[in-house]
């Protein structure tokens, strides 16, 4: 027997009340030398679809379809042991190294030059991380000079001799990665890291004052030093950096699916807490500057499976963190995208971790096909249609109790307006597992009068997923019954669903 629909939810949209503009960098991603993200993911010279540089063209096509913008590289935990000079020059002469972060062997066949070529081919923007774990200011400056200086010095000439006459033009740099984490090679206290980040930033800006720099925030909101870490780091670095980072991963645990579906409650609280901390430090320093947020690692990730597995044995490109995502995971994923958009005034960089194979929207088989995971679709739709300005969305509607987050609205939603075309897009998640949710949206002030599309990602089987054998099992479908009349959108959201409603 089908449960009765829920009582209706109501939303009013007005272009006069906006959160702020959407930065294209909100739709970034992350390529780390971890598992098969690089090798047999984006780079497989022997693959039938490989180009002359060894990049898989089938994967490049999917990345372009996904709509990724900024791409963070080379880590992640990997960066804290990374020797950048190992990754340049003739491939046959590059050394093999042990990677302590993932207990793997790194061949360095794919390095800085290959990454720059990859980013160009997917129309992305490089976001480079420097090693502040086992290295420091001098090595960061050497990497910057090699990558960005036009010529006339030993390091810039080395890049030219390696085949790249034009500099890579990297504008966005991360000052280390998760330096608060005891698992991090070269882990530091907040004061140690704050001083090192400040001196690195100061030196890098001497070479180029127009760089944009990201300081490490807490590895996650559950860290015992959370907020105190941000405050201490920013007391040192506030005037020398532009962003502070946030990282968050979510998974279903103990069968508590209602709390899992409400994961964005935690993400939004995390963002608001970090904003408050940044602004408090700025006020104490009497600064007119505003620090923005780089949410440069986020995703659904079943970490318990990884931690329960046997440690790596120094393999090269082992299969690690290859989570296979369900419809339920994709709905939570979409809700996390909504959370980022709802805070677009301060979250101006975000990176889905990661891009291929490793907790990724794109999967590949060595020598074989590539395919889209269920999470591919919300990201691609948000990147394509979630541009312009984010409108304030206040939901009046039903809620339910969750074990982890208390009472949570069943509708999680945001909307964007393109001021050039006037088009409006509503992104909405119904968190109810088994009940449809009627929705009315008052559109009068927006001026839109026509439904372009109502796309739904949902399935009678919430565990449905795309696999090598069935790569098209989960795809969005068109909703029925959605209509616009007399300045109001009326629709019903399927249970446990991600919805994209486009209006013109």
C-alpha cells in the first residue's frame, strides 16, 4: 500500500532577495595520486582511447560533460610527501617513490606537465597544493617559479627545456593539506602551521602579489581542535591568505538512513561556524578584509570500509576507495550541492573529491569502458544550470525527527536566477524515504511563466546503482504533472528524490 502524500511545502522566490553570485569555482573537483584516480583513470597510455599524451579521451569527454571547473592537485594527503621535481622532465628519468599517505608506490609517470595538459583539455583551472608537511617555503617558491615564471631563470628555463615554453599560469594555491590531522605526514600544531603558512604566503606573493591562497582549516568539524585551529591559523595568516579550507565526508551508518539523508544539515552548520570564526578573527584584527571559504574536499564516502580494510602493500595504483554509489547516495550528494549553493556568498571554491574511480562520479576499467555513477547527474546538472545568482529560499513545510540532527525539514531546496536570460532553476530534494511531497513555488516576482524541464533522479529501488555490467541502470527521468499557472509552480516530488526544475 502506497503511503499518503505529505502535507504541501511552500517556497516564494524573489530576485530582490539573493544570497549572492555563484562562483564557477563552486563546481571544482580533485585529482590526487590515490588509487586509480590518475593511473587507469584519467591517464592510461595503452588504452585504445588514449590520446598522444596518454590521456583517456573517453574520460575527458565525461569530465567535460560533468562540467568541472577548478581541479585541485596533487593532493590531499599525498601532497605532504610530494617532491614536485620528481614529477617533471623526461618520464623515463623520473624516480619511483614510496607514498606514505596511501602506502603505494608512485611512478611519477604522470606529473606537473601532464596535469597542466589535462586541465587545458577539459577547459578547467589548475588549483595547485604545495607540500608544507615534509617541505616548506623554499620548495614552494621553486615550484611556483618553475610553473609560473615566463623565463630567464634556471627553473623557468628547466620548464621550457622540458617542452613547455608558456608558463602554466596557476593562480589558485593551497598551502598544504589537513595539517591538523595526526595522520598527515608532517602534522603540525595550529601555531606551527599558521606561522609556516604565513611565511609561505608572504614569500609567494613577493613573486606574484596576485595569487589566491588557501590556508588549511580543520580536516573535519569533528576534530577536537575545530574552530580553535581556524582562529589560531588566521591570527597568523589573515592578511596573507584569501580562503580557509573545509573538508567533509558523509556516509550512512548503523542503518540510520533518515540522518544520512539530512547530512547537509551538518554541512551547513559547518560552513556557518567557519564563517563566524573567520569574521570574529577579522573583527579582532580590525581588518576590512573578508576571508572566503574553499570547501575543497566534499562527498559521500564510506570511510569505515576503507579503515576496516588491510593496509596497502606498496602497490602501484591499487584499487582504493572505489565506492559504488546508489540512488540514496546521489540524493544525499545533491543535497550537499544545495548546501554549497545556499552559501555561495562565502563558499566561492569547492572541490568534489574525487574525479575518477576514487569516491568518484566517473568510473573506468583498465583497457575497458568508462561510465557515470549515480552522483554524476546531480553534479552535471548543478554545474550546467546552477549559475547566476542564488536566491534566498525559506521553506514552509513538513519536517520529521532524525536521530542525529533532531527535527529536519523534508524539503531541502535552493534556486538560481540568470539575470541575462531571466531563467530560474529550482534544485530540490525530498528527504522522505517513502512519501511524495507536494510543492508550490510562488514565482510572481521572477517573471518566469513557462516550465522548461522537471528532471528527477529517483528509483523504486533506493539501492539501485550503475555498474560495469549495467552502466545505465540509474539515470534521471522526466517528472509528470508539473505545471506553471498564475505565477505559481505546482508539482509533487517523488520520495527520496533529487529534482531540477527549469523555468523560463
